[in-house]
């Protein structure tokens, strides 16, 4: 995870990012691989409920503090691997959000198929990824940031992986300076 101040510099307006990929009031949401809760807080301010899932209990503790300090109570924190989302979220949801980690998922098609089972028909899976640029070109606070260059994946690879898992492309969002967002929809039938 980034050092303090890093997320705020990279994502100064998380609410706008979330709105651009389709988060809307009243949704039931999963923040998958939520990290330290930077986006989770903004999701909770908009959504009816949010489940934040992360494999790291220390990051979930940071998320808990962030959410409590933010005055929200409509959340549940779950320590689990991303592949366990269908086992840990038993009710279908409207929206699943994943930022800055899809590139590191070993079997992205499998994850997309699992995510599809958790979404309501017509529900959306929003993936935010680093652009496929050399790491040296993605400096934040004067230092190269993000995953290693060889781990970064193109929007086309992201789309191919999710569609192979049964989801359908709904929207592409350019997120300068270093990211892109891809929104997928679970088919209604």
C-alpha cells in the first residue's frame, strides 16, 4: 500500500471517480480488494450498504478507522481472498468495485466468473487499472508508482478477461493521468 498522502494525491476526488464508473445512491456494493478504504468511505457515503473485502487484516483495521472517523455505519468488513467473494457475500449486489489490483489477479477470467455470480442481473463490475505504461512514467509525489511495468495490462486484456468470465462491456472511462476504468455488466438473462 502507498505511504500517507499518496492516495489523496493520486485520487483527490474519489467520489467523482466512483460516479464516473456508475456508483449511484441506494446501491448494495462490494469494494473488492479494498485496501485501506480510500474508496470504501466514499462508497459508504453513497451506497445503501458496502462490504469491503481484503486479504490483509491490518488494512481492514485502517479501513474500519477511516469509516468510523467518516461517520458511516452502513458497512461490513470481511477478511478474505478476492476469489472468496461469492462465499462471503451471500446476497447479490448491484455493484462491485475493484481499483488498482486487477492486474495482479492470477486468474482474471475466474475472478470475473465469480464476480458475475455475486452481481444482480444487470449489476456492474467496475475495474480501475493502471495504464500499460512504463512505471517510470507514472510518478506521484516525485517517485515512480504503481505495479511493475511488466504487470500492467491493457484495457483490451482487461475486457477480454472479464468477457471470458461471462460479463459484458458496458463502458470505458479514461482516468488521466495514469489510469483507465472499465465497467462490465452482468447480463440480465
